[in-house]
């Protein structure tokens, strides 16, 4: 009764062994593979066909220098990694997620989350220990706890609540949230989440979190969730400040985005020749001067008192120019 199951398991293990050998070296002859696997060359041919059926592009060539070769395919098939390779990849991805390469942070974290799903528990402590020895230079990103980042990434993936301590109005407060997305900015990682205590959407800087832990309580994602990156950018550039301003800038949105960091302002296209710029600050004079220095014609849309302030500054600058 149990023989067919054992045979099937043996075939699977043998095919995985064959795949591992093909990933280790450029070309193998049939007899070499047969000796390494302890089977006949006919069995090797059948197992090669099984790999092809799974999507692996295995080529076979005759003559001197011929043999079996694993060719790159149109899609990325599953890879067979030994322990050392899995640890090396995980540590490299942690470095990338921490800001090693601009623009690659989300991709690195996404790949790391997928790897974490299948990474054996025995390797996780080694990955964490080695990740602590990885540093980088040439980036302004602030350091972030890789364990906290991975805990939040898993919680977003598995749709489970997380809790953590977070500073607010000069004191640490315990927060419990439903995590939706991790968003990378030029300097920091942010968590976009629904705060169950406040009953609203919130943005949290990961480097400010303490005692990050995933709960066992699962949640059903809300259908009214805003777009995460846009919400976080709006919060960083405008909504998080006590005063906000809007400007109509006479220049294409793409041109203005190249001039203004995404964390400093939200730029939305009006038409091919104009855009709306939204930004916040403690003192809107700084925003006004920055917009003026972009070198484009503009007008203040909001708040009304800022338009009067623009006239005052214009008169002052005109007076300074007249005294030359």
C-alpha cells in the first residue's frame, strides 16, 4: 500500500537533486549525472523531461563538450538554495531594504518577504546575526531595525495586527494597528496602517517604533483604503504640518517633480503646461521662497494670507534691487 508513495517521494527527491546539480555547473554529461545520482542514464533523461515539464529550460547537446545545460528561461523558476546561499541572499536583501540602493528598497523587501516564507527556522537567527554586521555608505537613509522591518512586512502579508510603542506629544504611547503597506522614502521607511484606537488611517516612521510585535488577531482589509504611497507622501509633505499651502505653477508636473523632492511637496498635473504644488511647514514663508526659487511663474491658491505675504516679499525684493 505504501510503496507507490515512497517511489513518488524518491522520484521527487531525485529530480530536486538533479536540479541542484544543474544549477551548480554549466554542463553535465549524462553519465556524470547518472553516477552522482546513482541511477541509469535513461532515468536521467526521464528526470530531465520532468524538469522541462515544470518550466526549467534544460538543453541537451551531443558530441565533444556536449551534455545537459540549464538555460535561462523567460520566467524565473524556483531556485534550489543551500543554507549558505539562502543566508547570503537574505542578508543582501536586508541591506538593500535598509537603503543600500536607491529605488530598490521595496523590491528588496518584497523578495525578502517571499524568502522568509520558506526560510527554515534554523537559519533565521543566523540571518539576523549576520545582518547586524552589514553597513553601507553613500546614503542618507537612517538606520532601521531589520527585525522590526521584517515583522511589519510579514504582518502586512499575513493580515495580522501589530502593536508597538510610538512617541506622540513628547511621550511614548502604545499603538495597535492593522498594517497595510510599508513605504520607502528618501530617508525613512513608513508603515501605512489603520489605527484601531484612533479609528482612522495613520502613517508611522519605522525607525521611531519600539517593541514591535505581531499579534495573532487577523483582520479583513478595508475596501476604502487610500493608495498607500500617495497617502504617505501627502502626510510627509503637507498634512503632517500645522500649516499647508497650495500653488498653481506654470510648468509641467514632470519638470517640477524633478526640482522638488517627493518628501517636500506633492505635485499634481493640471494640464500639459501647469501643475498644482501642495506643501506644509511650520512657517509658510520658507515654502513660498522655495516655490519662487523654482524659476516658474506661479500664484498662491491657498491660504489667502500667503498671497498678501507674497506681495510684501515682492515689494521688499524690488526695493532691494532698486537700491543697487
